[in-house]
């Protein structure tokens, strides 16, 4: 049964991150997830200081709040003339440093389990369960990530056209009356929720892999956004299943193997994609040259 819960959690994380990750890849903001995963540290510490509890719920709420602050600051700096990548770098390093300072000042004598929140361990998911009225209803991670996935599906489905136009042509979106800034923050809010919801399952660092690698692989396979989202989810889920069994075979990190398998899928797409594959493109060019010679 533990195998089922672990694979299900990995698939839910892959699906949630894969949906929002497609829009990040199209907007050339793929590393925003990495920024959020680092900059939430002060939110975790502040939540602990306010609640005086190491309960995961309080820490995740603090992390989610700082994730939204991170997105706001990055956008604010970018609108002020700072380049996008520089804005991301400045914000997440500064906030991460603030978190380290807070830890050194207020929690040095307390066992604050940051490894669990920042890096996670998917192998422990089946034993961290949720009980309601004394009834065990399954792992907390499954419910947390499942609710994040449901939220992403509802919001993206409701405003699919707006998100699509804003991603491909923000100027046109503004011209037809779509509030581009609103949908930008809405998307970044979904990214923040998806990242934070996955902390205790695959960990924040590896969430970045699910946000970027399956969507980037799907981008190589199709030119249609709808197909890209579906491919991203499928690739992420396949990576979760195959990664678990590879980890079992090698006795290695489960989450690490999931992302490694996703990386293998990306390399295969990069080389053999029908439209963008390096080898396929070289083959077509060679055949075209041969045809022109005759």
C-alpha cells in the first residue's frame, strides 16, 4: 500500500506542477519556482515564532504567504527596470538570507526541522496521515497536493483563454481588455500554492524539477498549448512511476530518481522530437541537401 501512496503523491505533484509549469515555460519564467522555494524560509521561521509550534500547517501557511510576497517583489522590481532574471536572483537570495539570519537569532537552540520542509522525503508520505473523527483518511500530502491540483484545474479551466493570450501576446491581451497584471499574479499565486503544497512530499528543490522538466519536454513535442499541458502531465506521471521503481532497484532517493527519469525523457525529446529534435532536424537537412543535388 505504501508503494501506491508514494506513486500517487508523485503523480499528483507532477500533474499540479506540470499544469502551471507550462505557462511558466511559455513566459520564460521557469526559474520562478526555484525563487519561491528559497525565499519562503523567513515565512517558515516567522510562522514558527508566531505560533510557537512546529506544526507543518503553520509553517506551510507562512511559506505560502512569503511565496506571494516573493512574486510581488519580483514583478515590482521588473516593472522598475530591473531585468527579469536579476529580479528573481535579488529577491530569492535576499529573502533566503533573511531567513538564515532569523534562524541564527531566534531558533539556534530549537530543533526546527527545515530539512523536512525544504527538501522533503516522499518515502515518508504513507506514514504522515490525516485523521478526522478518529478515522484515517490517507496521507496528508495526498490531500494537500490533491487540493492544490483541484484549485489549479478549476482556475486554469475557468480562465484558459485569458491565460493563453497573456502568455503568448501580453500586448494583444491588454488591447482586448484583459487585465494582464491580474492574471499574472493569479498564475504566480497558483505557482506559489503548488510549490508550497509539495514541500513535505518531494521537497521544494525537487518541485522545481517538476515545474520545469516535464513542461519543457512537452514544449519540444507540440506547438499547441492544450496538448502541451496534457503531455506535461503524462510525462510527469510516467516519471513518477518509473522513478519509483528505478529508486527501488538502485536503493536511491525516490524523488531524485523521479526527476532523473524526467530528465531522460527531456533528452530523448530533445534528440528525437518530430519538429524540434536535434537528430531529426539534422536528418531532414541532410535529406533536403541530397534532394537538391539531384
